[in-house]
C-alpha cells in the first residue's frame, strides 16, 4: 500500500492521540489532502539516520488555522507498518510517500501478565513518589502508558515493532523489573547517605564466646 509519509524522530503507538503543529508547505498540502480526500498518512520513526517502521495516523481535527497557513491538528494513531520504499516527493505532491506493509498484530492478552505489569507500574510510580491514576485492568494494554514508564526512545521503537501483545507485556515487565530494582537501590543508598553522621544506638556485643 502507498501512503503519504511524514517522518518524525518520535514514536506513536496505536490508539494514542497525535497532536501536530504543521508549518512546512508540504505538510500543509498533506493536511489539506487529508481533509478533502479522507486519506490517512504514515509517521515513520526517524532513527539512526533511517526509517523502517512507523504508525499510520488519521486526521481527527484541525484545531487552529493561523493567518500564515500554519495549523494545529490532532490525529489518531492506527496501525503499525514496515516501510518498503521511500520517495522524497510523491508524484504531483510536495510531501514524501512510499510503499508500506502493515504488520499483523496479535492482541490476545495474558490476563495474569497484564495484572502483574499494571501492579509493577503502580509500584514504580510509588518509588518515584509520582501520583498514579488507577486504570481498570480491562482498559490497560501495552500501549496505554508506553510513554510514561521510563522507556528510552530506542526501547519505545523496539516496542512498536513487537506484534504480539503478550510479548509486548513481557518486554515491559522486564524493563519495569530492572528499573524498579535500580530505583530501590538508589532509594536505599539515599537513606544511608541521609543517616550518615546521625547519632545511633548500637547493641552491645557479647564477647564471652569470642576467641582469637
């Protein structure tokens, strides 16, 4: 399938809202085409000076149009794709495009694993002393808080490429286990440092059975 392409150095996950400020002429044209022809476009992830995977998005709303033609728009991310070819300008257009192949997604989840990941995420927020809004388990999936669990850009990109929901949850669980362990050690170290220099009560040692 051929899609208009709007490469960005960011990752968008299926289902999330995508706010964009449009200022380049080529993308102004793209948004006009989306409005007039009801087409979608792709946001391939620009990483390591290349593009290979990205997310199809659909224009939901043009929030603001400025006097100079710039726009604030809101899109919704839909499907993950692999880039098969790229052309800097589609025929007759200012914007880029290319052939893409949508990835098959296996969204069947492991309920126990999902519960574990959600609990670990809540624990992580507790360690960081950051407010955590409770999420009903049935509404939680691997993409729900993907941008809010401390994943690096590279890790987010890796998550985007995993087609199985169970494998995505396992990937997140492994990250949370590592992160939680590190934070726990940091908090313990912080506590030791803060106690240094304080007066302490030490239990007396019993030397009766001590031998040289």
